[in-house]
């Protein structure tokens, strides 16, 4: 297999979403396969990550106007894994499996900046987009800030999602008690099978009672992946001196905070009377933690103690649907879209392991 037999397309931003993201906000376009120059290599992308944070970057006024809008026509950015098929870079060889921000396309050129070689212990390449990549590293960086002690309990919203699944896996390995919040019975069962000690169903009428039952001593840390109105139900189950750790505000990324109520007075009361702390964190800029994270996760996955959870869709053109789906009908685990099968340079069996 070579250039002549490969399809080369990209997904471009057709317009900035107006409220809810729609597949019609994107266009699939053909493009030529680029040629690597000196010091560059060509990546044939195998699987692309689908991340809720992307909704912020394609907004007409990202971060309330703090960032310039992404130009219409740009290739949609995002993390991906791929195989190197051509190289003029002395450190990267044909057949290397790499992870980087290669975007929503079949081929990407790179000079190696920000590119990680995928650890073979992770097994399937797309595992480097789940617990072995950005979601796992986000969980890891958040847990560093959380600084949980043995005997303490962490409560996690969006627990069945990519970051939440990784939090569950990492805390289980560390002997911390974890309570997850998820929507629906399927996700509740999934979480109980994947590291969580108890689960509260945010869609159930007795959600607050489920939280209270799961947290008799309260939550020492609330790892919040979603924000939104649910905070009002969490405050009563926070333990004195607890930490609200803001990882993401997914419930508000489409512009609709869906609150209809102002949680601020209740939050301030809880800060005052329970001594709660509230803090946001970002995995961005935490590169110093990366080697320890890579080792811990590769060992956990390689030894079979943790099984990466993925929801895999097929075909580059599915990416816009998969992004919209994160907000409409989320599924357990990390959502990735497989956009190509590996060429002969990569043994196909490493893909089968993730099925
Ligand atoms: N701080 C950082 O450095 C960093 C890095 C990466 C990602 N993030 C953020 O981390 C969060 C999780 O990312 P992810 O990749 O794990 O996303 P994901 O895989 O899409 O999972 C998110 C989960 O959130 C829940 N959810 C979605 N909409 C919700 C709503 N309106 N109210 C309550 N729950 C809702 C869903 O679960 P249920 O329906 O089952 O509840 C879903 O499984 C996002 O906010 C993302 O932006 C932060």
C-alpha cells in the first residue's frame, strides 16, 4: 500500500456553531497528501480523539471573547494517533506509532514538536487517546492537585466519560474510595465494573438520596467534569474542608448553562460554613508530570490491571456526528473515530486487542 491507494481528506470548519454543535457546521474536503521536507515526517492518521473542549475552540467567541475565533475553513484541530509512513526526520522512523495534535484529517506533516511515541505497553494505538493520553493525563494532573489521603473519598461527575473513567481507574489503583455520577443504568453498571465503589444516577428522581447514601462521611474532593446546575445537589454532601476541583464545565459549552438558578449564594454559604475550597486546574503546562504518568499508566494497562474503555466509530466523516453525540447522547468510555486501518508497517493484531 502506498500514496496511490490512499484516500486523503480533511474536515474543515464550515461555520461557527450557533448554540448546539451540528454535523452541518463541518465539511469533508479532499486534499493532496503533503510531502515531508527536511526534518519532517508524514503521519498517516489511524484514529482521532473526540473531545468536548473542541466545542469551545470552534465557538464564534471562544472563552467569552478571550480567544480569537477559529477561521472558517480551518482544518478542525484535535489529538490523533497515526503511523509514520514517510520520514526525513532523524529521530522518527517509518512504522513508528505516534500521538499528537494532528487534526481531523487522514494525513499530517510534523517536525516532531508535541509528538509522543506511543508506548507499546498500551496495546492498541487508540489507547493513547484514552487513559494513555490526554484524558488519562488530565485525570492524573487533577489527582495531583486533589492530593487525596488514604481513607478519603472522591466524588466524580461525568464519571463514565473519558476523564472520569481514567479517574476511577487511577484512584482504584491507589486504594482511594471513589463515587461516580453518571446518567442512566447502563453507565451505573459500567462504573461499578470499572473502579467505582458506588454510583449516583443524576437522571434518577432520588439522585440526592443516592448521593447521601453513597457518601455517609461526605466527599473530600469533588472532581467536577461538567459544572452546571448539579452543583446545588453536591454541596450538601461535601465533607468539611473539602475541595471542589473544577476540571471542566461541559454542561455550559454549548452556551446554555441550563441552570435556571444561581448557585452562587449556596456555594458561598458552603465555603463559609464548611470551609470548602474551590480550585480549577488544567493539564496544560504540566509536562513535568508526563514521564511519571506514562510509566504508571503503561504499567497498569500493560499488566492488565486497567482495561482502557473506548467507544470506537468508523470513518473520518463520522467525526462531526461523534462530537455532537458527546453532548446529546453520551456513551461510556472515550469516544474515538478510526479513520484508517494500519498499513503493513504496523501489525494489525495490535488493533484487534481493543475490540
Ligand atoms: N482541565 C483540563 O485540563 C481538561 C482536559 C481535558 C478535558 N477537560 C474537561 O473534562 C471534562 C470531561 O471531558 P471528557 O473528555 O471526559 O468528556 P466525555 O468523555 O464527553 O464525558 C463527559 C461526561 O459528562 C457527562 N455530561 C455531559 N453533559 C452533561 C450535562 N449537561 N450535565 C451533567 N453531565 C453531563 C456525561 O455523562 P453522564 O450523562 O453519564 O452524566 C459524559 O459521559 C470536559 O468538561 C472537558 O472539557 C479538562
